[in-house]
């Protein structure tokens, strides 16, 4: 059976579209620098804020329409700020549930990122935005590293 994705009366499904975009971008992920503010990051002791912007993860386009604010608990930890795509979650017409920001914590070192091959429509992929350590006072500024990558659309 042949399926048409860009033909009259046929749907261009998300998996097919993501596979094409991922191929055209040579399997690279990152922020689209030229649009809006480019997902800039600001932080203080207890919060991280990612500003509006567009980015692409394994062929899937995402937008931060307003800023995203992540509140930290003040524990001793090695932390990674990631945007996690979890294709096991279901979206509705009103709610997008398959991507969100989260902090991945380790007690002795930075936890490994989970980067499943999500092109087939299943799995979890974590795109790292920042890395830092925390203690009882919050983020230790000297340990903060910006880990954002940028797409070179050219």
C-alpha cells in the first residue's frame, strides 16, 4: 500500500513530516536564531526562565509562545535543564502534552540524557538547554553552562 502525504485529500502525518525535516536538517537539533529572541535563558537562585522562540528537535518544531519558568528546589544536585519530548503522552485539540521543560537531577554527577529515536513516533528525547549545580542557596553561578545549540538554516 502506498500512502500519499502531500496529495489532495491526504493527510501529511506528523511522523512523515518529522522524518523529512529531520533528514533535511541532517539530524541536527537546535534553536532557530533569527526568529524572536532565540529562547534566551535567565536565572536566579531559585528559577530559570526561557524566553520565547522557536526550536526544532528531531524534525519536530516547537515554539515557546510566552516565557517558560521553571522553579527549582534548593538541594545539592547536578542539574540539566531539558526540553523533553515524550511521544507516549497524548495531545488533545486544546492541550499540547508531548513536550515540556524539566530538570534532570543527579546526586554525584550529571545524569545521561535520554535520546531515543523518536522519528518512528515513539520514545523520549531530551534536548539540553543548560547545565548547573545547586545547593541550599540555589544555582551555583560558577557552575552554570549554556548548552543550547543553534540551527544553521543555510
